[in-house]
């Protein structure tokens, strides 16, 4: 069987199409490297670089691109006077506008990169069995290029609305309203035990992502084409490189501001960089040392006579830091109020991991509340590094100079009965 040009188109186009679908849906559009934007009067210049557009195409710029903004400014002025739509991509030459008018209009333009393709290197091909002359030629190469364009508005692809609402990135979403899916998920996460909160967050995020992905679909245009497979609207296909502020006079003369806003572009981060960023400052405290502060390990252990209790730490405490870091109080269940219990002594074990608290007498009432301070004037401190106590195990610590308290409430019914018998 002889293979014709169409057969080679299919064989070569299949992996390219799959790669484009993968990049468009799973990575999105943005700049991979380079593509620095500068200006020389109204001439906008873009350096070498690489980007991926909304249809997953790789836009490689091998030499500096230049385009004059002056013709676009005149077109912008004409559109706003006539109310017509924006223009398209194309090569424009510099046009002299003469002296600028006195009245100016504020305008903004986005510098975008569009994909362009040219067929090259024509070779003889078997187009038809009846073509006995064999004079039919087909292109054997596709030259991938890119061109600069200026647009007034850009599109943005922001999928996974429920997840964005959960993380506070889309507050105007219906899912972020009271009773919305993201709001209910946030409430369940907040109500979870500290040591279970990360797992609950993961479960809720997976559930919201599953609901979001069920609603994802390509935009529906008039008719159907191969571009219906891609996720973005036509306005979001070009790659945004920068945003320009300019003043346009009545006769179309443009004056571009010196500041070029590159924050308008999106950068595509490598997976390894994302991994590094996710592992950095996990506790959100701005310091790796804070993440190593001592936590409360387990519950309080009381002596049989209720005049002493002990607790364990995950890291050794600094000697002397526990002396005023513990408070004990008791609340009556019969309406007699609070009693602040007197602490006779607080001792630290030789290994620094166990703290012993001796009371003057057993707690006065049944509801006993113990506070181990990581905040305030006299918190418990870690030995190495010397940072404040970080609360219960599983909880994120506080700031580098101010840790987190651990509050333990326990109920001992026999205590209230003992007090009444003594009275």
C-alpha cells in the first residue's frame, strides 16, 4: 500500500494534537522563558523566548520581534469613535502621524503573542492515482512562527470555581455564598479536630474538584471544529506578555508610558519548582524554626490524689521556661463559680520532654481547665531552637515571636463530691 500526503498528515498530526490537548487542559497558557518586553518610543520589542498559547501550541521566538504601536493607536481611536470591534494580527509598518493634537485620551493595550504557521519545502507527492504526470507537490515542512499583536481586552480561563471559592480566590461565586458548596466544606474543615484538619481539607478539596471537573467542557462555538476540543474562548488563545498605558491624541498620535506592566502575563512554573514551593513554609509562619517548636504530645496524666499532673512535649523545653507557663483553674457545676488553683512547683525532667506540675491541693471543682502558655509574657520555650511553645500536636504554630497556647479541659465528677463532703 502506497502512503500519500494525507496519510502522513494523519500520522504526524496525531501526536501533535494529543500534546496540544495535554498542554492546553493540564498546564494552560503562559510564558515558559524570556519574551522580555521593551519599547523605543512607540516601537514595542520582544526578546527571544518560549510560550504556550491557549490551544497548547508552543510559540518559539528565535529572534527579536518588533511592532509599531502607532497604527494600533489610530485604529483604537477610530473604533471608539465609530464603536466598531478590535482588529487582528498582522504585520504593520511604521506610519508617520505628523504633529500630535492637543487633546488626549487614556488607553491601555495588551501586548500578546499569536501563533502563525507557514508551509515550506514543497516536494512531489502522490495526490491521485490518476495523476500520471506526477506533478502534484505538497509541503513537507511546517514552519512554526509567532507574531506580535495589540488588543484592548483579553480573555481569562479560570476553571475549578468551587476550589477557587474554597481557598478564597473567588468570593463572588455562588459556591462561596452562605450554604454554598465551598462554604459548607470550609465549615466542616474548621470543625475538624486539629490533628484531622489536613485530612478533612484534602477530602473536601477532592470532592469539590470532582464536582468542578464534571462541569468542565470546551466552549461551544457556532458549528463544530477541531478547536472545540480546547478549553478556552478565542479571546484567551493568545499569550499575554505585558500591559501598556498610553495617551492617544485626537489625530491618533500615541505616547506610551515608560512603565511596562509585565504582571499581566502568566508564567508557567516547572513541576519541580511547584514541589519546592509547596514544601516551603508549610506552617505559614514565615520561619522554619517555628515549625520545630515543642508541641503538647498527648493528654495530661494526673496522680491518684489529683495534686500533681504531668505532660509530655515533642521537643525538649528550655530550662526554667516552664516555671510560669502553666495555669490551672476549676469551675463548679453547681454555680459556685471559678477557683484559681495554686501551683506549688513546676519541674522539668532531665530530658526536657516531661513537665511535672505540683498543686497545693486537689482542684476545687469538677471542671478543670489547664492552659499551657505559648503566648503572653512568660510562655514555655523550646530548647533548640529557642522558639515559643506551639500548642497541641497537629496544630500550626504561631508567629516566630508569639507561639500558641494549649488549652485542656477535663471533668472529674468525684472532685465536686469530695469538696461537698469536706464542707
